[in-house]
C-alpha cells in the first residue's frame, strides 16, 4: 500500500462521491412531481443504443492505429466477438473466447 | 413515499432476474480477477477490494484509480476524475427515468448502483407478466452488485494463488460491450441512434485525444439528437 489507511478511505469516498453525483443528477432534476419534458423522454428512447455505441468506442480509446501492432489484435479479437455472437448469440462464448483470443494474440503473436 | 414491500415478492424478483444476470457474472470473472490482481499488486488485500467495490461500485473507475493511487494521494483529482469518467451515468439516468419511475423503496439503491451493466440490463429487459417491475429491477441490480463485490474480492484472493500473465485480460470488458451493442443493433429502429453514438464518439476521440473526448462526445450526441428530434 502506497497510501495510508486514512488516505485510502478518503480516496474511496472521493470516488464514490464523484460517481454518485453523476448517477443522482437526472433523478433529482426530474423528480416526477412535474411531467417530464418531451425532449427528455425522447432522449430516454434514443440514448440507450447511442450510449452502447459510445461504450464500444470508449473501450478502444487507447488502441494504437499508426504505431506498434496497428490495432490488429484488437481488430481480430473484436471480429471474433461479433462473428461468434452473430452465429451463436452466446455471451459467454463471445466474451470468453474473444478475451482468450486477444490474450493469445498480444502475448504470443504481436 | 413509503411503499409496502412483500419479502416473498423480493425473492420472486431476484429469481426472475437471475437468468439475465448470468452472462454478466461470467463476463465479469475476467474483469474482476484483473482488478483484484491489480489491487493485490498495489498491496490491497481482499477486504480492501471488497470495500472499494461495495462503496464505489464503478468498475471502470475503480480500475482507473489503481495507477492513480500508485502515483500518490490526490483526492480532489480523484473526485473530479470519477465524476467525469462516470459522467455517462447521468445519461443512463435520463434513459431510465421512465423505467425506474415506480420503484420505491428500491429506487435509491437502483440509482446508487447505476453502472454500465445494470443500465444495459435494465434497458434490454422487462419484468415478467404479473410481477411489479420494481421487484424485477431490484433483483437485477442486487444480483449484479453482489457479483461485482464478491468477484473482485475473490479476484484479490486468487491473485495470490494464480500466477499467470494477465496481459490482455481487460479485453473482457470490451467484448461485453460489443455484445451489448450488437443486441441494440438487432432492433432496426435503434440503428440510427447506434450509428450516431459510434460516429460522434469516434469523431470526438479523433479530435480531442484519448483522455478528453468523453464530455465532447456526450455534448455532441445531445446536439445531434436535438437537431434530429423530429426525425428520430
């Protein structure tokens, strides 16, 4: 442990507070007493798929395209996930298989 | 707002939610083990890891906090960082305002634990016929909460015993979100929003670099959705 016990507890609280603010904001802003604005309702419909797209891009934010392995291990493993899921629709197979494929690629191939 | 809770219904809710949570349990094994091992390497045992998971319950930020803690003690930076890293959760809340509307007395817990996976489960499933949705959503989130806390603590224990090269283990999370994205993509009506989400985030990443792009991406998404509010 680099930090002391007290310092670690403070860090835990800091992470929790930062996270909780982001989670509570919309529920506090639209607390159900008044009718939720139409635009917010519309956002509730279009945001889920858009945010899932954001999460996918976010996962690969540090993948080097122009240097190193040019993102090839990521591309191959991601293709495995997509194709295996299209084929079997089994989350365990796609997540487990994709991860094992990626680990083999970065540890032994690239 | 006091509402009566039937204990029997809580159990039914957990039972009904269980099948949908199983894939995430398995998907999390890799991530939780990685996190436990990273914490172990920094000198934090299973109890510390459990405490982090129980109070913070934010996988990505918990992992991001490990190198930050290795660098030194900076709680203000940590708080700001975790707010911005988890800024997307505000949008999750917007997306779940309707679904979580009638969930008292579980609502505070559902909001408390509104991370990526509970969000994706809640948007992609509904309570079975004849069950109050609040019991179902509580069952989902409770199970995921228990999984994450248990698995990360276990990962910390196993980290001592298992010694193998964990390089690349973190890809499990990427794979999980690719699958969740594909599930959204299956619904043709959702594809325009899928494309907007990917395109705007990708542009923001190119324009703002790997550490600063999330907020511009979310702002850009809001703008595009506002412009397209009559078409989408």
